[in-house]
C-alpha cells in the first residue's frame, strides 16, 4: 500500500524506540511525528471522496502499524461529513481494539465529531462505561468532551451533559489513571463554563464515596447511576484486560 510506504519513508528509528517504550503495545512503530502524520492525512483526505477515504482509513488501521492507525483516525476527523454512517461504523469497529492513550484520543477525536453530528449515537457507547477495557471507559469521556465545552448548550445538550456527569460519579474514581485523567479533563472544561454544576457534582461524588466507605467490600455499589442510558451495544465486547484537533473539511 503506497500510503503505508510513505509513512515508512518518514521513519525515525530513535523516535520509534522511545515511542514503543512509552506505549508498550508491541505494535510496529515508525517514529513519524504527529505533524507529519497530519500533513499526510490532510493530503489523502483532499484527494479522495468519502467512500474512498473510509476505505483507506480501514486499510491503514488493519495494517496494525502505530502511525498508520493514527493516520486512519485523522482521516475521519471532519465536522461535516454526509453520509457519515460508514465512518461511525469504522470507529465502533476500532474502539474495542484500542490499547493506548495516543490512538485512543485520536479515534475519540473522530468519534466526537460523529456524536455531535448525531447525538442519538451516544446510546451506542454508554456501555463503554462498564467495559473491562480502560481505553473504552476513557473513550466515553473523550468522545463526549464537546458537551463539556459548550458555551450555550440547548436542552438536549444539557440532558447529555447530565448523563455523562452521572456516569462520571463512578469513572472519576476508576482504578485506571487514564480514566481518572479524562474525568478530570471533562470536569475542568465544564468548570470554565458552569462552575456551580461542577461544584454540585463534587458534592454528590464525595457523598457517594462516603456511603461506599461505610459498606463491606462485597456490598459496594457497582451500578451505573440512575439516569444514565441503559442501552447495550455489541461493541461492548472488551479485550482481556494528540496533535491539534482542528476540524478538517474538504
């Protein structure tokens, strides 16, 4: 595949060694910089119609090369994309395979655009909150981050915001640091716009933690808070256990 060959031509063995040591996936890593990946993704996006772009993204992902997976995600980062069902299907297919922060955040940047385009899709990813895969738990928060950043949310947006805040009562205390970090990012962004709501959330979170501290371990609360969607999705079959994010448009 010539696109993969172009990525390989930019390989930097020293940078690749450092990156491999950081993400520890065992996946082939080339050491291509984020700026180089973005430049290629922008070029490939501009040369292809939507169907061809999705096909290329899927082929790059299937190569299982670290930078190729990053490029695949970047090919699908676009605010306006119609029809976008194929891109959304690709994202749902990739999500359970995610095993590190860099690829996770690249894919969830693309997912966020597709959720904003069709918020009803949120029901398909709510089950990630209970996944054994910590990158899916983190992914739920990163994909919904636009709702923390909205300055003038509509009533429907506020409902989504409240649903995510309810899920975060559990996720903010997740055993995996990457999930906790995503929750902190979400709350920090929301606090810039609605500090009172974040303060109230912290009170509720502290109250829940106090109740759980009084319970025997076997009785600890383990349910998603009431008010969150109960939808299920075949994408919640877990494994065993970011360059600049500007909207790109053709």
